[in-house]
């Protein structure tokens, strides 16, 4: 029986306007020309001095509070020394000895449906290294490496977990829940990637780190592949080497990068240009007062105030935009809001969209529910309208006319269905209820969703005598 131990180091880019230790702007970073958003400080030129970004600290405090971490009264920055092309000054400014926060936790549901808490050992702030581009192919086939220092100095918050995960799927569940919390507290741009370093070992063996995996599903895939690789080595009687590997999504495998360093190898020293930083009470209070209602708090309130079941409440709160839409709809149309929000989520998932990527407004959605609630459009017709509205909300009037019940001659459609399905008619006359159900389905389908099952059954039974 393979017993994996998995821990994560999650890196979140904080949505400040400038870098962590210099005034270089972050606006337009993704589209900027390589090495165009730099200065002597983020390039590490001699004589340059770092100045800490106050907003980055405040956002880090919000993350620590949201994850139940204990904040330190004071914190230090350290130099993490390593010689690699992505750090021109040969060290990274990070936090090691005394981080911003520690000893938090995040509850998830495991594969057996049981609640478990993933311990958060520490949360700290650090600068991002440069971006390395392996030109000419993958890691093993690249002809050369390019360095873009635009990312050097971008503010990151690193969230480090204990090795509490037992399956790759649990890491995906954790990351999805973490992202939802980060979205609620507004500390990162939704379009920005959340990257994770995943550490994994099996049966008490050596720990392997999979570096810089982007995407929650990719983290799960990378861990599954690495666990299988380690299992194969164990089955062959070969040792698992302590190393750092890279996940190559195109090849669905990990490849070796370098031998895994120990903490001693980095030669941490306190950053002499940044003295001890006391967390001012006013700053902590400001961050605490600005904390919104978090997903688990909304979950409990939805169940208490609106009486919706746990599964539906959990589905709604995972997406802040959907939750806010629900809260506006439930005031005016409480009976329809919860069930139709669930239909909306399924529709968005089917199209690979998030609500913020559509132009579906509260007003448009309310008008759709009003049509369904007053019986002008069937539930099926409303679903078909929604499928098209998430792609183009401006077509509401056109679609409302298309799926309107008043625009259809149900009697004529029933006659056509009976004419085209004579065997089912004969079966019905011998007492088959399944035959009637089949005919109802055919009539609903022929109407394009404009006739509901109840109306279809009533009309067919009338026609059949």
C-alpha cells in the first residue's frame, strides 16, 4: 500500500500597483517587452536599496487572517543565496526566520467525504525571480535560455502547508478553496496565475519537489505522475533521489531540474537593508476591518437564512461573482434564485466560462426568471435561453420571443407528433404509460423547449381521447 505524503508551497502574486521593493509599475506586465519594466533595485545593481511596499504587507495580513494564522508582532526579511540566472543579484529577498504569519489551517473534504484540516505552517512575503524562457523546445531539448527580468521583484505571498495531503485530488480541492478565499478578500488579480511547488514522498522515502506548476488540475496530474514514478522505482529496488523536478504538461511527465537543496545550502542571512519591521496595530486593524464575509461564513448564512441545502450553498459560495448575483436575485425572487443559480453554474462550466467573462447582468437574469416564473417561457426554454445568453446577453429580446409559449400552436404540434409516431400511439392505447412519456418527450423536443412536459401531456391526452 503506497502512502504518499504531500505538501504544497503556493505562490500568489499580490495585486499591488508596484513591485515589492521598488517603484516599477506592474500594470501591463504580461504584455510588456522583455526587460522593459526594470530598475537598478529589481536588477540588483550596486548601491540600490530596497523599500518595502506597504500595500503588499497589508494584503499579506489579510491572507494570514483569512487562513486563521497567528500574526507576528514583528518580522524580518532575509537573503536567500543561490546562483541561478533568474536572480541577477544572486540572492532573493524573502522571509525565513520570522515570517508574517504561521500556524493556520484550511478545512477541506477528503475522498471519503470526511472533513480534514490542512495545516498552514507559515505565510511569508517575498520577491519573484525573473522569468526564464527555454528557447527551442522543452527543458531537455532547449538550445538556449532567455531571461526576462520584468517579473523580478513582483510581490508574492507564499503559503506553505504541512505534508497533510494523502492524494493528489486533495491538493486540487485545497487549491480551489484557497483561490475562492483569495478572490473574496481581493488580494490578487483573478487573471493572474497561482503557482505551486509540490513536495511528495511515498512510504517515508526521499522528498521530491515539483517546481512551479500552474493550474490546479495540472498540480493533481503532476503529483499523480510523480507518485507513480516513485512507486516504479521502489518496485525495482531503486532509491528515490532527493531532487527538484519540472512538470512538462505537454508530455504529461516530470523531468529532473537539479538536486534538491537543503535549507543550509541557501545560506540565509538577515537582509541588512531592511531592519526589523513591527506590524503596527493600526495596519493590522485596518486589514481586519476590511475583511469581507468569507465563503464558509456565506455558506452558513445561506443555509440559515434561505433554507437551501448544503450542496447547493457550497456550489454558490465557491464563486464570488455568482454568490453576489444570488444575493441580489434572492431578495426579489427567492423561490427561483437558488435553483436557477445552480443551472447558471452548470451552463458556465459547460462553456468553460466564468460569470465575469460574460455580460450577463442582474437585470437580464431577473427578467429571465420573471418569464419562467410567470409561465411565459417553460423551464426548459429558460435553460435554452440561458445557454445562449452567457455567450451573448444582448440577444435577450430575440430569445424571449423565440422561446415564448404564446408563439406556438401546441395543438398543431401534438397532431404532428401523433402522426409521426403511430407505434407509440398504438402502444398507448393498449395502456402503456411509457408510450405517453415518449410522446411527451417528442412534443417538448419538437417545440424547441417552448412547451413544458405538463402541458404536452395534457394536450396529447386530449388528442388521444
